[in-house]
């Protein structure tokens, strides 16, 4: 058995019916490269069945400790049924982009059944009228609960599903057919929990002894940084918290989705205009320009800059295959108060430069370990309390922006070439808009997932995304 980490456990405890904490990848394929130029649903099931042994996330589910006194465990699902997890729908014709976005948003709003392995694939056929996508293409919407994988781990799951060539052979079968390990008994679970409880003081003491001094050293400069930050804020006459927008209200159970796809080379050209900036900085400037145009068009643009919450993966190269989530976060101004696109990018680049140091990452890792020593029951109470608080207090951030790097070369599923990939993310109370920046084979996508009440006009938001990109691109020529 593998026990859920405390961060993954929070993904479960903070979830509500209106805010399912799940991620989704929209994958669009061209079947013309497959044998015979087509891919059947039966062929998709066979392809997936041949690859289940490459990632244990496919066939493991959660089992709760009686009474909820300890974190759940991952166990083999003895009733695993591939056909339950893989579904099949078709778009009404003409099968255009807006129809696809509507279907994907509906799928994203539905909670995953946590009594089974927490993932689903919906095959969507009938993509016959999407610019840049050949008629007859199909999509797969891969949805996973965030407690099972983070964005980096989901990329590894996608890698297990794909080949590097259209005619690539299927992976070798396992040495012996898969057999689920026996489920633990109630006595097993309780005994594990009691042993952990008895050893808790030792474990906590070890973590505190090794991590606390490093965290203290890493945070030693924080008071001075705060004083300098407050001084700059005071000099600028800006409030300490970002302004509240329509994207900072209570979240409903309904979702909308949009995405734009751009050449990564264009983002690199834009980056070159501002020395020291990164592609991720360009994406933040893009989101800032989008929000500026959209809110201004509705007469709701605040005078002060909006702020993004930016999750950061703490995985290192040696932990690329790790399970669960290793996330920290930072706040980033988006320059929505700056009209000039390049000035906005320069301001963002200057503010992100300090967050990329190795010492900062080390401090964050140690801090995450320290928080993990707090008993799960206490963290669970805090998470539930936060989820029911009214959002009348100060706004911390206006949106979330997260980055998921994908394969740099073309990949294939059942011989069909993956054309495009875009991501959808979870919403939480008070943050009902998230942008997922995903890269694949020289294409960078920016996907926006939002509460339908906050963003009733996603097509208008998509136009704002395109305008924000063109504004940046025109400055790079």
C-alpha cells in the first residue's frame, strides 16, 4: 500500500460538489496517419489495455482508514473495468470548436467517482469543422483527480499512452498478467495508523531538526523584503491586496472552456524583445493583456493591477517519476494597469526574476515538509473551514496561471498523430478562472477554464486572448 501524501489528502478534503479538484487534458488527433486512415473505439480500448501496466495510476483506487483518523491509501482495484473509464460521444454537426469546448466544459464539471481509479477518458468524434484540424479528426478528454497526479505527473501518464512513431510497436506485455493485490483489512489499516501515531513524535522531530534551520535561514530576509515591498506599495499609492473582480466570487458547479493555440517560436520572438524575460513571462503578459481587454470591454477594469496565483512544481530531475503532488505557489502581478504590451512584459519579467533562484526552491521544499508534520485531521479542519468562508474579505489573487510542459516531438496514439493539446484546471472558491499554459511539439496553448456565471461569454474572452497575443506579436516585428 502507498499512503496519500498530506498535499494530496488536502485535494480530497478541500473538494466540494461545486469545486471538484480535477485536471483535464484535451488531446486532438488526426487519424489519417493510423493504419487504414481510421481509429475505431474498439481499437482505442485495445490500445489502452495494452498500456495499463506502464502507469499504476490506471488501476489503483483509494481506500479510507476507518473513522478518517489517517490519510487514505492507494490500493489495487480488484473490480477494475476499462470500459467504465473510457466513454464515447459524438459532436452534433457541424462539429465546430465552440461545440467541442461546450462538451469538454460539461465533462470537466462532473465529479470523478473516487470509489474507482480516479480517471476518465471520453473519446469525442465528429470534429469536422475546426480550423487547422482535418475533417474526421477525434479528441480524447483525459480527466484525472488532482490527488492522483499533478500537471508534471499527468505528462508522464500521457507518455505511457503514446508512441514516437505512427507505426511504433506496442510496448512489450508484462511478464505475467496483472493480478490485484488483496485489499487491506480494517485491522491492517488501523494497525498501520496506530504505528504511525506512535512514531509521529520521532518523525516530526526528525523533519523539524533537518528542515526548520534551513527554512529559518531561507526566510531570514523576509522581514526586510516585506518592509521594502510595503514601502514600494505605499509610494505607488496602491492597496496591499489586488482589486476584486467578477472572477473572485463564489463558484457555481458549471464550467466554460476556451483555448488558443500559437507557435512557440512566436513567443520566443516576443521574449527576445525584453532581455531577461522567459516564455512563461510572455504567457503571463498575454493573460494580463487578455484580462485587461475583457474587463475594460465590460466597464470593469480596475485601476490597480490584477494578480495571478502561480503554482510551482517542486519536482527535480531525479523525482520525475514521483507520485502525487509536489506543489508550492507564488503571487504574480499581471500588469493589467499597463497599456503597452512590452512595458507590461518588462514589468512582469523584473518581478519574476527573483522567484527562479535555487535557494528559493530549497526553502519552499523544506517549508512543504514542515507543513506536512501537522496532523492530517487539523489540516482537514482548516481546509473545510476555508471552503465555507464567505468571500467578503480581501482578495489574494484574481486568477490562477499554471504551466505544463509537454513533449517537444510529435507523438501518436494507435497510429493517430496528436495535433493539439490543451489543459483545463480546477477552480476553488474565490478563484473562478484558471489559465493552463501547455506546450507540445512547437505549439503553445493557453486554456481558460472558468465558472459559467463569471464568464458567460467565453467566445468574447477568446477574442480578447487573440487580441492580446497579436498586440505582443506586433511589438516583436
